[in-house]
C-alpha cells in the first residue's frame, strides 16, 4: 500500500510532498527515511523495498527546495527563510502524520548525508519519540564550514540572500573530489561507480546541479554547526540506540575521522552507539552494487535488535 501525502512546510511557503510505503504484511515498526542535499527520496527505492520486505512501514518526503517538492512549489534550491531547523521540523510533521495513520508502532529514523544532519537535530529535540536512529555518511567538524558560513552571512547582509554565488559554493564543497582522480562531472565523491554518478547527475528530480541560494547554503552550514560536539550530544536521550555508518573514503566524514568524532561525542556523553566503516567506499555506501544489500541488512539487523 502507498499513501501520498502533502503538508505545509515549517517555512510557511511550500507544500512538502511525501510518501508512506506499507508492506503487505503486519508491520513491526516504522522507519522514516531522510534524504540528503540535492537529491530526493526515490533514489532510495532499493533500500525502501528492503525495509518493506523486513516488515517495516517506510515514510519519506522530498525536502523543501528538492525533488517533487521543488517541482510542485517551483522553488529549486531555496529552502525559505525560517532557518536551519526547517527540514527537521518538516520531518517531525511527517512523523506525526504517519503516527496518526499507524499509531503505537516502534519508530526509527534513517538519515543519509544532510539527512543525517537532520536526523541528529531531530534526535536532540524529539529523540524521546524514537526507538533508534541510523546516521549514514555523517560529518564531524566539516572542513571550512565556519569560514564559508561567515562569507555567506556577509553576502546575505549585502542583499544577496536569494542569489547564488558559485565561488562560495565551491569554497564549501569544491574540495570533495580531492581523492577521486580524474573529475568529469563533479559528483565523483558520492560513489566510484560511473553509472551511479551519471544517474545522479541526470536525474530530473535532483537539485544537485541547480544553484542553491546563498541563504539556503548558509542554513546548510548552520545545520552542521548546530550538531557539533558534546553540547549537541548531551541533548540526545542517553537511552536512544544509534547506528553510525559510512564509507572510509567519504569526504563528508573526513575519511572516517569525522564519523568517529560523532561517535566519540555520543560515547563521552553516555550514549550507546555502534559504528561501522566500509573500507574503500565513498559517500553513498547504499548505492554500491556489491555492498548495498549488506548495508541494508546491517540497518535492518540494528532495528531488529532494538525491538528484540
């Protein structure tokens, strides 16, 4: 069964487009899938199918400025003016909609990349509503974020909030192919498979190749800064199980260093966190043909172990 849903964004401008996938069997839980920067939720259809087969309802939406939401609202690359918690609050709204339809089921989050930032923000505010969370391809201290944030703040102050400065975008994210050898598209850092790169670059629902407004890029920086360190980790409920996974050639996680920074912040503040790095793999570990089933099985095993 599939429910298509639409709801007003926290930004008070957009109508967020979402989906609730229901297995043809008695569900044992719900997992809400939160996609990353510049992409959309149907890039996870293989993972969604795996979760359904494992007996989980799957909820997902396309963020403001992304995917079908951007198409419906004609607002590519701009996320509104309500700040860096916007997407997190939208995810909480989706959770409330799902729980109205399917109450009293254990609820999990899975967030990849920017989706992991949103998940971590969600955990800090609404973590008591969850049974567990998987963060995939997350960041610790993101290289150059604070410096880029200051330049973006200055541009916004100069009346350029809705403009897009390629130089500022490049300063924040332009270094991420540094270990990829020959760069042809600019997204090689996501996965070594050229077919995944091509699919990502040519997907009409992807916003990655479209300009992102300066104010939205500034919010993106703030999304990372607000989930740094022990101060953030201390806001997450200590009894919330967390599964932290990534590729060890992922620049978002500084090739493993940032991934362990996050796990150590959590461990230092009394949390139970399981960390797994996939050796030799870049950002989208769930899109490598040779390990995506293993990645999905690990997430399912984590959720099943919590229920057990």
